C-alpha cells in the first residue's frame, strides 16, 4: 500500500490516494488557518504574570473552578462564571491537541525537506563526478570545463589541497660570550 492510500473501516480495498499538495497550496492552507485562529485577548492577565499563570496545574485549575461554582461572589470577583471557565478549560484542551498536530506537521515537513535536499545534493555530486570523467574525453572537455570549474569552486565537500606551510626560520639562540 502506498503512503497516501487509505482503507475504509471494514474494507480491505484501498481507496484512491489523496492528491498531493503543491507547496503553494500548502502555504495557502496554512495562511488560511492562521487567519482564522481565534486569539484570546491577553489584556486580562498582567504581562509579568502570564507565564506563571499558564503553568498552573490543570487539577488545581479544576478545583478552583469548582470552588467558584460553589459561591457566586467568587465568580463576581473573578469576572467569569464557572461554566465560562469550564468552557475556556475545554477549549484550551482542544487547542492543545491542535498545537500538538501542528508540531507533528512541522516535524513531517522538515523531514520531507531534508529528504529533498539529500536527493538534490546526491544528484549534484553524481553529476559533478560524471562531468569530470567525461571531461577526460577530449570531445567533452571544452563544453564541460567551465561547468566543472564552477562546481569545484562551489563544492563545499571538496578536498582542499593544503599548501605546505613555509617553514619559518627560527633565529638561532645568541651565543653568549664569556670572558
């Protein structure tokens, strides 16, 4: 089975593969999602307390919501009802799942890019070796010489020929004259 083929539940026959996205289509989709993401207003929390407030244990937050639900003056003091806070907690959990999926998507995209760069690099190195071999033949030398020279200059994997260091002459120690 190909990577993009899916099998319907209860069936053994693979469905037709999903059409692959082009890079432009993928970028457009990501931008569309970004434009439609609901961003909560951060002005409720003082800047210095945001990081700390985001790290509160979920069990502690649930206990606090339960306490707020038990006494109405607590809800009034906080500015949220217990049902509003439960909805916010539920939304936070669901958006965390979305964030996890985005991280997985980023890992997959990076992996695919690495494979593409590896393929291109391998082909380029093979082309360079083939061109060098073909240039040994007199028929191809003139046509390939400028390309080979450019590839040699740009190839960061080439073996650099180190020029031998000129030996520095060390001054001989001055003879001490004894009287």
